[in-house]
C-alpha cells in the first residue's frame, strides 16, 4: 500500500505554516514567567515552545485542506450465486418430503462449504426473486428469466464465478431463460429437482375466450383438457355462472396420455362482469385437484365505445396508438388523415356524437388549424386527447381552452422522459407501468415555458435525465362542454416497441393508452361521492386498490372528508378500511385478499348528508404451478451446457465445491484501487493535537507559567 499527501496549494505554503508555528511559539515564550526563573532559556522553555510550534504548525497545515491519497491492491473473491426454486411445483412429486425438510439444509451446507474461498450470495425465486433462502415452496409462479435479469443487473461488471440454479425447469412467466442466461460470462451449474415421470392427473390446461362480449349474443369458449394415467375413465365437464349450471358434457378419456379441446357456446343474457366457473370431475389418485377447475371473467357490454383518431400527417405514433386501442375489445377505432376525415365525416356535430372520444395527433397543425373540427367536437361534447409534436401549431393550441399555454423559445424539441405524479388522483397507474416508464425512451416535447391553470391533474411530469421537472407531459382538464387530455410530446411509438422488446408484450404501454381513454371516454359523473376499484378482477397476488372523490354542491373537491369502507367475502367476513387523501381525491390500498367474490360498501358525509356506494369485485386464484407437474430437466441440461457448466442431481450437491475448484476460470480478481481521504478525517491526528495541547498546558501549570 502506498500513501501520499496532496494539497491544492504550492508546496512552499508549508514553509508559511512552519513560520506561523515558530512565530507563535517565539512570542509566547520570549517573555514568559518560566523564562524569568532560574532555568531561563533552559530545556523547559524549549520544550514548551516546541509543543506550541508543533500544534500551531499542524493546525495551519490543516487549513490548506490536505488530502491523503492511498494506492492499494484489492482482491475480489469470485462470486458464487446459489438460487433455489421456491415455487409450488417443487412439491408436486413423490419426493416432496425430501424437498421440504432435507434440501434446504443441504443448500445451506453447500453455501457454508463454499464461503471460505468464494463470495457466496443466495437467492430464492418464484414469480419474483428474493435475497434469501427461506424456502417454503409457496410461490405461485416461476420466472427463471426474471431471476437471471435481476442477477445480471445486481452483479453487473463484478467477478461472477458461477451461477448455481436449483429448479425443476418449469417456468410459467417471462421469456425463455436460455436467452436471459446468454448475457453472463460465467458457467451455470443446474441442480435438477422434481420428477420427469408423468403424474396421474386430469387438468384443464387452458381456456380460450374473449374477455368482452355483447349482450344477447352467444360467445365461444375453447376448453383444453389433458389427462395422464386414466385410459378409459369417464369424467364430466361443466360450466356454471353464479352457482347455476349453464353447460355440461360427459367426456371419455381414450388414452394414457390424453388431450382434447371442447368447443362451448354460451349465451350472454345479463350485462356486467360475469364470473364463469369451469370444472372437470375428480378421479381418484390425482396428484392435485386444484387444476381440475378454471375461473374466468367476461365483461358483457351493450356496445363498444367508438374512438376517433385523426392525424395531421402520417406518423408512427398513429399506427402504434391505433394498434393499442384495437388490442382492447372494449373499443372500436376509426383512424383518418385530416383530409380523409373531412371527406368521410367532415365537421358534422351529429356524426361526431357517435364517438365517445377523439384523438387529434398534432392538430391544430402548422398550415392546418382544424379550428372547425375542434369547434364541432366541442359542440358535440366529445372528449379530446391532443398530442403535440413538431407539426403542431403552438400558437393556435394556446388559444384553445385546454388549460395550458406553452411559450416556445424556439422551434426545437427537447427529449423528455415521463415520470408518474404520485399525487395524481383521476386514476392510478400500476406498479408495472411506474417501473417500466423509468426505462422507456424519451418523447420529443416543445422546448419552452409551460404555464398551467390547474396543476392537480398532471398524470406524468417531464423528466430530463434523472431530474423530474414540474412541466406536464400528460395532463387532463375540463371545460363546461368537454373533458380534455394533452400529451405534450411525440414519439410514443417508441414506448410500445421498447415494452415489447423487454417483456414480449405491450401490457405496460397499453395501460397508459387504456387508462387515458377510459377516463376521457367515461360519461360525466355528476355524483358528489364516487368510488371505483382500480379493476373489477384481481389476482390473489395483486393488491386491491380503490380511488375515491368527494365534492360539494359546486363540484369543488372536498379534501378533508372521512371515507370508510367495508369489504365482505363470500362467507360474510367483513374487513374495515379508511381511505387516505391523495391530491384532489382519496386512495385505499386494501392489500392482498384470498380468491373469491367480494362486495364492498363505502360511506361518507357531505355536510350533514350521508352518502353510500356499493359494488363488487373478484379475486382470482393464481394456480399456474399446477398446470404443469412434469419436471423439464432438458431445459436445465441445455442451460448448463450453453453456459459451459454441468447439470447434476441433488445427491451430488456435495461434489459441487470440487467441480468449481477444478475450473481455471474461477479465480480471484486483483486490481489496484486509489482512495482519497481528507487528512482532517483521520482520528489519530485529533489525538496527536489533543496530546500536544494537553502536554503544553500541564507543563505550564507545573512550572508555574502564566
């Protein structure tokens, strides 16, 4: 280890520090009571002067702000990652007792054996990955690729020696783990758990259906059934709605490894969210009866909502938004260029009333004010979402009653990412959107000063790098005739592409469009008290949340209301909650609830008048782990082979340290590291100064100095 001291001043300043110490010492002891005694100018005077000289010189030197630079060799042990599958499927075999009682201890012993030579990090995983080895096998999903993504991000650019994965190879979330593992420059060792022998079981593997249907029509269900180990057995398939059987059919299992698909048609008679329970009868000796049933929820509507999309000019945003709307069965979208719109519909308020919402992409635009269209939409009371970009006319937009004026300082655009406003109360984005938005590419927004009439309705702020501004990226406002939303940037197509590239779906990016349209297209609610769940159907691993609003008779928001809610399950058990204020509204996080049907009742007071609202929602089981019970050891073999490692079985766990020891590519990493620390931060220096001052003070008193 090497040390050196650095200062920001020329080194000859040290001479000034020494001169300051000498001057103070000289004037302190030139005419001192000690120097007048019999040992004048003898060693006591010189000793006291030396102590004063040293203390003052050191203090003067510290005023120069010296920094100690240390150069030392650092050795980084190889990191050995041990990740164990904690999902329910691990116990769905004949060795479940071993996995529950003995395997956790064997993994801990392995970690202990490796700890001396390696830096051992342990994880458990299911739907999410956790930094511990608390194995209870209760995780309801398995996401192997999510595990490897987390490990890669956590240990990026560190000395990873090997990754040891204990799993049955069954995954039901995320992408293929072989793809995620390719990012690692380290060997993978897989420990094959579970049983590759088919278990006796009858399973409703999946049901294909439309989530939205229309009242009075028949809708199809395609039920996929798989049976193993029951040739010649007879079972019954049934479908029920609200406890009433609406379909049944006998089924004969014709082989040892049987698969079939049963087409079903059911009439939608009642509007609203309908719960259908599909079940196949039980046979003796099945590994699990959980997968013999399937619950689905279908929204029965009177008609679709029609969305009008008009663009100033061709743009990738238009097709991306159109595709997002079409992926939601609640909506029907008609997309036009402005010229096509004028030919097909024109500015006829009567025709425009057929639409529940309009999206104007970069309208009003440069050279195309669309003033008559905007006026007709306002007259027809059609809500509008404006999307601003390089083709927009900012001056004309500023003249609209849209709650925002942009004082542009030039015609250039700035890159602005989105940041969710936690105080926004009109609706709530899911945690998945909040997380994804941190990585999405920025939009291009007009550069200038944004002046708003009401900041409470900002859904997304503009963010530059890591700095969140107070300027809006997405906000909402209302005027006497219509609701208005404004997206202050173009390039949202990049959000959809990045979302799909990352997750192989558009779930998060679609949610931004869906919730925007859902709010703007909803009919104006004139109630003074409003409560709505974030969705009508939750999974049991999702938190139940509600939004609430309370208004006085002038429709000004009341921010100090007390809102109480009770939620009742199917057995009559009641859970009591209170809403918390957020922005102009209220919010309730009811946490997690078991699967089943629930009703809720919320109540508050406005003045002396009580108000009450009721509704219902459903929590659906997450039973993906029971759909596949045969271990996929081929995947584990491919994973180890691809990464230059080896697949082993639990009985060989004790041999893993030897396998790692024999590898030449798992070794410590040494490098030189430089550290800087202020000299004044060294505690030893404080005690040296304290010793010098204390010694001088004691000797002066002892020798009778004044």
